[in-house]
């Protein structure tokens, strides 16, 4: 994998347009599928509503977002209704997020967010465009990146260094068990997983996780069984190799 962009002969009005062309050409040439390991991603025709690339082997789709600075808490995305409708769809896209250095024309960071990390609670509805706008009334969305657990941010390039492909595929595979769950079940699982990560400890107790009970109640105000739901999600994480149960209400984070 080479991290440098190829020069383009086309003239564009802005640096961001040029960078977009560079980044798309780079992904088409160098990026493999993190889901199945296929050596190439194919580019869709321009201006599709959601996806930019697809894998011809496993049919996963990918949406590319690129910018010079590192990504913050929110990421502007497409139409809110379209995004919500596709959350449970087989064609819902994974994200490829790229940071680049335009002056040096190189890739600095790339990380993937698998599509099974997208649930309604991390898709924020934006205000409709004003009546004076060209697309008056259009409602976009933001993806709340700060709500995605670290396990859902899988780096392929970090600080200008390529991450070994086998490591990327292994990390991706560790999360795939979420893909077969309904959106609501995934939402609970991701919330509890986020609580585990916020503890930032290799081992923790059930009582420590219960400290997040009020926060989870705000997210799920109609659920009167928060603690049983927490225990249920911890069991799912244990059964899928993310946690080890040590007994007496204690857990260890694996890997």
C-alpha cells in the first residue's frame, strides 16, 4: 500500500474537490474490503444517495468521508430519512473516514466504522434547510461519532503508518456478531459497551457498571428494567468473546 495520492489532470474549482478526487482514486486502487479481505473495492457511479464503493466479493457497501483535520464529535451525513430507512438494510453502508495532508498529497489516517454500529441513537436529525435555500425543507443528518465505542473505530492507517491487514480483519471480525441483531438490540449492546469503555479498566464489577444506570434510563426512558438489561448485554459480550466472567459479578475485558 502506498499512502501518496496520484496527481489528477482535471481542473477543479476548490481544493476540497481535488482532494475528493484524489481520495476516491486512492481508495479504488489501494483499499481492501475489511469485511471479507477482498483485495479491492469498486467505485459506484457518482451521485448515489448513500454509498461510494462496494465489495464485489461480499457485497458490502462503503461511504467515504475525507477531510484535512481529524474528525470530531459529529460527522455531517446525507438525508436523515434515507439513513434511518437503511439502518436495517443489507445495503446499509459502512464508513471509511480519511484524514489527508493536501500539501504533501498523502493519507494520514483511515479508519472504518462497520455498519452494525449505526443505530438511531447515533444518527442526529438536523434542522430543515431554510425556505430560501436551493433545497428548501431538506433534512440532513449527523453521525454522532462520539457515541461510537472505540471497538467500532478500526484503523487501516494511523498517523501515516499502515496497520497490518490481518490485524484490521481480526478487529472487524470481532464485531460482526452485532450484524445479525435487530436495531434495538444493537442499540442496547452499544450503549453498555460504551459504558464498559468509559470505565477504562481491564477488570470491573457489576456495581461499577450500575453507575451508568441513570444515563441509560435517559436514553431508554420507557424501560423499567435497566439493571437486568445491563446484565443481559454483559452476557452477550461475554458469549461473543469481548468479556470474560470472573465470578462474583466481576468481568475482564479481553483483547
